[in-house]
């Protein structure tokens, strides 16, 4: 085992108070990093969140209320961080907006733009504004994606489109920032049991896989994802740049089986 010391590192994670964002924050905190986590009003249980860090004997994170789609919020939170830090070393773009589209009738241009505004553009906009505020880009910039762009999941149309564009921009961003010494990558996670996943697929998905004998170990937990995020920002994987990295336990096959299962159910009913 190698102990990684991040006591001199400042980490910014958007949507860092739940799911993959929170699990990643705890991973960085245990290595001694200083954490800055964004959240939207009313979405964070601060008492429970601080308890999680206390249990790990970690320094509490700084929580910053900010809507990633609003430029004024971005400027304010970076100005607040600048009161304590001279730079941001690691930026994790984790926020996503789960816009469900169950049929073609639900395709709305405004809804698509809103999904892109939350799930795609923040990685670009935060990166640019960090440079403007601190005079330097983060060394590690990591976007959180899913395998949606390559597979069909019912109701996932707009989210998949936004993740595909996130991955496209990450590749180009890695080239633009190569001479700055930055490492830009995207991690695609398969089936992860998070609040946003449940909003899209519902409890029916988990009931289905349980009925079909799928072990719990086949479903990614946020803590599994956090280890991948941490590893890519640890300094031991700096040869990896401009890559789309997939991490899952083989649940894609099971997801597609569920689509057939639901279709057959609908036909019978």
C-alpha cells in the first residue's frame, strides 16, 4: 500500500455533497486535501455530511452554495475560495441534471439546453474561470460521465447526449491545456446506486436485478467510483490524458436485458 499525502492540495468538487461527489470528497479528505464542495440550495444535509467526515477523522470541507449554470454563482464561489487558497489543484466536474425523456413527445429544445447547461458546460466554464481567478489552471480536471452515450437506456436520451458532449470537450480541452501541464480525463461509470440514477430508472430497476439473482457486488457503489477518481488525481497516472475511461462491473448486459423485460411487460399489459 502506498500512502498519498495531499495536505498541500486544494480540491473543488461540484455537486460534492451527495453520491459520487461526496464519496470522492471523503477519499481526498482522508489523504489530507482541503475540500471545497458545491451544492444547490436545500440539497445538502450539512449535519449528516459533517458527521461523515468526523467519522473518518478528516477536516470538514467548506460547503459553497452555487448553481453551476449561473455565472454569478461561479464567480462568487471562486472568490470565496481565493480567500483561503492561492490555487485549485484538482477540479472534479460532477454535477448532472437528470432530464427524463420517455417518448419523442417529451423532446423539448429548452430541456436539452438545460441538461447541457448543467451536465456539460460547467467543466469548460469552471476551468476557464479558475484560471481567471487564480492565474493558473488546475493540474487535474476530471469529468464524471456514464456509459449512456454508447448504450440505450430508457428515459436517458438527453443525459446521454450531454455526457457524449462532455467527453468530446474533455478530449479537446486536454489538447488546449497540454502545455499548461494539466491532465484532463473523463470517467464513465456503469450502474451506480445513487440518487440521480434512481430518479432516471426508478426502484423497478433494482427490483428487477434482485429478482434475477444479480449480486450486490455487480452494482457500483459511490465508494468504488471515488477510488477511480482519486487514483486519476493521485500523481501515479499522469501518463493518462485526454482519455475516456470506463469503470463498471459488467452491468451493461443486465441493463439491456431489462429493456427487453420492460417492453414485454408493456406489450402484455
